[in-house]
C-alpha cells in the first residue's frame, strides 16, 4: 500500500491545549486526527485508542519520540504502537527520533525483536524529524496529495465534505475540466448559506483546496511544490508578507522553483465568500498556461 493510499496522523503526548495553528494544520488530515488535549486516564490512553482506531482504518502513524532518550514512558508508547501494528498487516508507523535517542532505544528494540518481529518490519525509524529519504516538502506534497484523493472519493474517512451528495465525485479525475464539478458544488454550499469563516466549513475548504492544488500541479508547465506559509515567506520581501498575511487560506502555498506562488485553499474560501467570480476552472486554466 503506497503513501497515496494511507491517511497520516500525528500521535502527540498529553500536554497543553492545542494551539490555533495546530488545529488549523490538523485539518489537512481527513481520516483521523489527534490533538494534545489532556486525557483523564493519562497520555497512554490517547495513544492506545488512537493507534487502535487508526490500525482498523489502515493508516500510517507518525510517532514522535524525539528527545525522549529512551525513557520508560517513550518505550511504553512505542510498545503500544507495535501492539496495534502487529494486529493489522496494513498498518505502518514512522517513528521520529533524534540521533541521541537511537542508542537509548537499542536495548528495548532488541528485547522485542522476537515478540514483535512482524510489526518492526513495518516500522521506519527516522532522524531529525523527517522520514529517511524525504524532505519536509516531500512529506507535505504527499499529505496534500492524500487529502486531494480523499476529496475525490478515493478514500473514505470518518467525516466528509459538506453537502457531499452535491459533489459529483465521478467527474473528479484531476483534470482541469473536473473543476467544473467543484465549482458546481461550491455554488450549492454558497446557496445553502455556508460561511467560509466557520469551523464547519474549514475542513471542506482545505480538502477542496488540496484537490485544486493537485490539479494545478498536474497540468502546470511550472513545477510546483506545497510549502508551509512560514517556510515560503522567509524567502519573500516584507511587502509580500504584508500583502498576504498568514491566515487559514494562506497556511499552505503552491510555490514554483522560481518562487512564483499561488493560493488554492484561499481561492476556495474566496469562492464561498465572494461568489462565482472566483471560478476554479478559470483560475486553474490560467495557472496551467503560465510559463
């Protein structure tokens, strides 16, 4: 099962309430997402319940154990992940570790080699907060492609877009022409009074924006990559940052190798707020024609 067939969720420990930025970013993960809310029975309950549910949904997990130095608590979290993965041959786990953690975890991993051999074969240990062989941008490209697949109906999650029965997913083949169907769906949302500035609309906007962005990536003459707002704007002058402040619609940016950029999620939000003059088919056609 490839990355485009798996939904990715980050397992976090129990600590403070999630920030607004964490909640915004979590909306790109349609199948299952966890926040770091406190749980009355402790962090391991969150990890176990989340991994069990995700294993049933054939998901990939990211288990972040960076800087834990092989502590007993971190070993217990990893053991819970291995237990969940052992029960489902389609489940995989990416464990994030710092270089200094590897030696500390070695005795534990050796100890479970026999009991969890099958699970360990589907665990990838990565250094420095990124999967081996993949940059942060690679991972974001994969995540947004997965979300676009979800929007197109290639995956089924625990939730769905608003007015899903009005979205003709049979037409969503990632062609520019398929955006006529998305424009029609957005028209139904606007007619129903859906407010783009509500949490209710946020997930649908993000998922539709991911689909729109992937259509552009496939048809464009330029090579586009997904970038997070902070990563992209560090390369831009102050007037660009002032013109495009960080907001829900700008948190993920499509940028070319020459750092030209466009904002698919923002375009979907503007369609809902302003109407069909923000036609997605016209917008993507223009982006795909640029040299």
